[in-house]
C-alpha cells in the first residue's frame, strides 16, 4: 500500500514545475520525465493535501486557488533544498558550473570574447546555452539554467528579471544599395514573418512592411550580417553587430531615424538565487558589465 503521509521532494518539484510552466507536457520535458510520471506525481501531491491543485483544460493546466497557495508555501523551500544539494557555495571547493542562456548572437559576440572575465567573476565554470527566449525561460524555471539573457520581458512565477541593456537596431545594406528606397531593396530575414524587420517598419515608418520581397531566410543574425555584407539585400540588425562594418564602409544605413528602434534585454534568475549564491550573483553582475 502506498504511503501518502507526505509527498516526496520529487513530487513537490514536479508540482512546482507544472505550476510555473502551466503544462504537464512542458514540465515533463524540463524534468526529463514522461507525462504519465508527471501526472502520477501531481496525483500523489493531491492525495496528500486532499484537494485538486490543477484544473485540466484543452490548452494545459491552470493552478487552482488552493494550488497557488500551496505553491507559494512550498516553492521556495523546494528550490532551497535542491540548491543546497546541487549548488554548494563552499569556500575553497570546486564550484558547480553556472549555466547561462541567451540568444546565440549576443552571447557569441559580446560574452564569449570576455568569457575569461566571466569565469573569474563567478569563480566557477561557465556553461552557455543558446536558444529562443521562451525556451530558455522554461529551462530557467525548470532548474536547467541559472541565468537567462532574455529579449522578452519574463512574466513567470518565481522569476526575477532586471532590464539592463537596450539593443539599438539599424537598417543595413551593402554600399551597392545606397540611395535606394528601402521598400525596393530585397530582404534577408530571420524568419518568414519578418519579426525584426516588421517591428522596425512599424516603429519607424508607421506601417507594416507589406511591399518587401524576401530573398533569403537565415535564422542567425550573424549569417544575415554576412549575407547583407555580400550584397544579397538589406536587413535590420543590432548596432553592436554592425558598428565596425558601418565605420569601415562595408555596410551603410539605408535609413537614419531620429529615434532608432530599441529592444530591451532582461537578465532573469530564479527569485532569490542571485542573493543566495555568490557564483550566480557574481555572474549576473559581470554579465551586466560585459553586455551593457
């Protein structure tokens, strides 16, 4: 007979992860468990507390009011127990690696060249993970990452995010396109729906980029920069990536708005981690200095 006198730490961690992600499937992925196991863990918690902790729906799960209160009571303790085991902060001992997530472009161009400085500040090994913001934030919630440089404002339970850097964007092209109307220059895009170009057009020109012709899609801003530099077409790129090319004349700005579009980056951690663990706090401070 199963003892339901108290849920295990594994069951509580699963409950907290489902609460934070709002999805049994996503929680299973983050925890490396099957969805059936996640469901069993949740049922074990419900058997102990005596009430439903989630309402199941077609689009995922919603934490019940009693479940929210339970999550508030136990999440910090679960995090602290896992941190005490997985992230010891012992003087004179080899520290656990600090895991940092972010977009491949900004980490590669701004952080990797100063990686030794980051390692020294953390006094611990550094592990970089590249990906999209929402995926990285899921990994942060699930404990796979310690810090995330996010291009979207993180709005997650248990996550603390600080705005720390404004990316400035420029409409760039090779000099062969000088003097051309931007609507007539072919586009090298990050994705078919022109996410970065569309935001620039609406911000600067006050309209969607409905007349543009996409000649190439490259899901890496570094590849886009190389294609634009080779004369394939134009694109909207962060200033930190093209500043040297603009000064050298390898690229030109097809448009120079009075107020260039900005995108704020956020540095996200699990709430309290930067204060509890010196390696994470020092890494966060160093990232703000290095990127900003």
